């Protein structure tokens, strides 16, 4: 099927982008057909809802546009082709659910686009079997599947019990939790700005994580599945932003730190959910939020790190990132607009060595790159003194100040105060 490309949108559907597989088209034919004579009355509302959903789900480097009465072009230059499909599927599903109350999988018309020649797009609709598989990645649980798909087991696959193990393409068993599988209690970790001698920032973190079943059990961060980790991180953003709003309204200002892991932000569902929350944040409060991208892997490509940082940047006063344990090459972190780079000691798992030379190297490279520095999870004097002597600019953890149930606002804290607290604690 060919689709004429309006001249003003041809840059977003260039041959290079089409070749990369990052251009999709969402068509609204099924919604228009079901609306019948009501289409003329609801059409503008459909467009408004569609565009709101796209703004919520897409990042700042992505593009969308309505190219005719029934179709939207979506371009996501830095996203894998399958993840583009997932995002478009989720948007189409949410749109149909908004207007029809439910969404039959046969109503979803998402197509990948290729170059059709003479300023046209060749559209390749995703088959129903493919949409059914992608629905799980999109976090969709309520699709109505045709009978022939139920016979081959896809219906069972999508509606299986949450505690069942499924096998990934790599062969590892991954438990799939329900959307409300956890109860998270939060607290706030003070961050000390060393040069100014002031507690400026509070990081909202999980104080405890328990299962929501009748027989509750505590979970450690290392026991969480990927979906559970996303649930916990998004809860910290929601709860922290609500606390920030309450305190700013009464004149008690502070900076809110929010940790977002590389894997959560890099997944299509995690990215969509986070952007949905961020778009709801008032512009008044964004100036008080600082994001830190954690769990950045060894050898990360600068383009990938830049893409994730750009996703967060419009919603905060700054974005920082951790460096991988033992990493000595920080070139990917330069010239992408980060505020600071640092070390989270909790990332040093499985007996990985944390060396004091890492602190000096971090400080020296950051100075050359004109970036700030931080070390999180400082627990003892053996890390505290070398970090202070290396002129690391922000420190947090039990050796600095205990976590609190609510932020106490900004207050003075000297090196002598920190040492006194450490030795008296």
C-alpha cells in the first residue's frame, strides 16, 4: 500500500530514516468506521487525544504529524524498529480505549514504512499475530484476540498468571509481576554539596519493598525483576514530585533527586510511563528536579546516552549519570549536556573492587570535561575521606546524613559536622 508523503514532512521520512526502520504510520480507519455518522462530530476530539498521547509517549528527538484525515506519521530516530512498533501500538490502543471503552486487536492498524519512490511511502501493516506478541512488551493486558490466535496459544500467553515464569529469547526464566504487585514505602536521602557546605538535594528512594500478596515478604533491590524495578522507580518519581509540590507551596524549597536506571528508561514501556508522569509535572516544579541516570553499562554509545539524557532534560533543571564500576573511559559522557558524572557504590556488586584511585580519576576527568562530580551510597569513613580529599562535589549516604521520612529543606553542614556525626553515630 502506498501513501503520499506531504512535502513538509519528507525530512521526517527521509530515505535514511526509512532504511533504519524507525518510521511508522498509525491509521484510524477502524475508529472512523465504527464511529459512522458521528465521525464528523468527534474527529477533532480524536485528533486532540491522539496528539496528547503521542506527546506523552515520545521523546524530545522524536517527531509526529497527521499526514491525512486518517493517518499519523511517527518517526523515532534513536529507537530500535521493534520499540517504535511497541510505542505506536500502545498509542493506538489507548486512543481506541478512550473512545470505544475497549480495543479489539483487529482495530489496530500500525504499519512500518519504507521508501515507495516518487515521494511516497510503502506501508507494511503489522499482522495481527505480530501485534499480539508486541502487546506484552507494550504492557497491554486487555486485548480481545480472534479465535484462531487462541488456538495457537497466544491468548494463554498474554493472560498467564503473573507469577508464572516465561522463557526469554536468551533462555532465562523471568517472573512476570502484576501491575500492582508491590507495596513501596519511601524516604529521602540528603545530598551534601561539599563546596558550599549545604544540604541542597533529597533523593526519593524506596525505604522498603514488599509484595502485595496476603503473605507479604520483603524484597531487596537485587531481587526485583525488570518490571518490578520500573514500578519502584516510577513510584519514587510520583511520590517525590507530590512531596516537592506540597513543600514548595508552603515555601519550603529543596531540590528533588530522582534516580532512573538505564534499563528502565531504555525500555519502551518504561520510557512511555516515565514520560507520561513527566508531562503531568507542573513547569513550576521542574526547576527543582534533578534526574540521575544510573546503571549505565560499560562501553555505552554516546548517541544512546545522549538520547536518554535528552528524554529527561526538558523535565528537570539538570541530568547527571553514573559511570560503570571500574570504567576508565568517560568519553561518551562529554558534550551531551550532563550536569555531573559520578559513582553509585551500590553498583559495585559481586565483589567488584572499589578503589580510591577511581575517585581521583573521576574528579580529574570531570574537571577536564567541565562536569560536576558525585558519589552516592557513602557508608563509612574509608570512602568518605578519600572522596572529600578528591574534591568530589556532592556526597550522600549514611556517612553523610541519615535518610528522613520528609525532606528538611536546605541547611548548613560543615566537614566538621559530618565527621562529628560519623564518629558519634
